C-alpha cells in the first residue's frame, strides 16, 4: 500500500478580491521526494508554498502536512509548531542584518526550540560547514555575496530540523555566477533524502533533481508527472510551449535529451 503523502493539497482555492490566484489545486508530496513547481510568473507557484505554511489562508480546500490540517491552525503557537516542521527559504534571504551569520542560525533554536546555547552553536557550525560557510560564521549578512547569503538562509532553515524544506525561487535574485553554488547545496540535500519542494525557473536543474514536476498555468495544475515525462514528453500543449520558451536561451528543444549539466558539481565554484 502506498504511503500517505507528507503534504496533500485538495481543491485549494484562494482569491484576493476579484483576483482568483488558485482555482482548485491538487498536489501531493511524499517523504523523501524532490518536487518542483514550474510555470509562468503569476501562475500561483509561490502562493502554493505560502499556503502550505499557513502564511496565506485559502478560502476553500484542504491542506494537510503530515496529520495536521493547516486550516484548523489559528493561534500563533499552532502556526509556530507547523513552521518548526516546515523550513522555508525565500528569494530575498530574509537574514537579520544586525546579527552575525552564527547568530542568525542560533536565534530560532534558542528562542523557539529552547535549546542550550552550546548545543545550538555546535549545530549551527555543523550546518555552516555543510553549506561551505563555516569560515563566515562571524561575518554579517551585508559582508556576504548574494549566493553566500542564500546558503546561510538554507542552513538557517535546517537549524530547526524540519521534516521538509520549501524553496521559493531561491536563485532568482542571484548573480548568474553564484547560482551554481546554491543549486549544489540543494542537490546535496535531495540526495540525502530531505523532502524538498522547489518553485524554480531553473528548468534543467528541476529536470535533473526532481522526482515529480507540477506545471501551473493560470492558477491551475495543467500537468504533472515525472521529470522525464514533463520535460521530454509533455502531454499538454501549454506545458510544451512554456518549456520551449524557457529552454530557448540554451538552444535546447523539448523532447531532446538535456546535456548532463549537473553531473560534475566541481564545475560550480563556491565563492569565498
């Protein structure tokens, strides 16, 4: 019998006034999966992530994370309990500028999880080493490149020991030269079995690391399937058109095998 999904959305509708953003979203994420949500800007991708964590409240539908129905959470304590389990990495880093890198990682485990400082610092340093940022533990966010700040943001999300992590277009604000270092960290997390949901415009990366891909269009899931099916044999004409445009700059065509862009991770330099 297949396992129950870790995340389950059923017929989720959300509108801001007359603007219907989500029009009946159905989506499943199972433990250990890497799931990518792709689609044009304004199609509802980031809104889906915000609904999963309770940052946005749909007007109707069901969102479950494990055994928790998100719509039933009303108090701040209940929402904090959910967000302990669900890490969220934003496009704009959202680090505290007045705190050092180390303190950015320590503050939530200390205040929310009530961990001892020594334990929180030890874990923080281990996580910074994981994302190759231990040498910047005492620097401040303003002293880091965009790619370095995003790696710190990933380590900060991991500091809460979440069951899954949501990534919301985490490379969109980065210089092209620093995108690779962030993608390398995400790839390593998926290889270790961390459940990850990515909203991304990095099409070849999504194809390479995803177990399942969802294509959103105008507030709906137009198509979903394995990465191979979506990228090499899309059924929906709109999916095919979107991918043709998205991949055009690299001179690649939908339905043709992609070059092994990420097979050699050493090609991505980690800026120091």
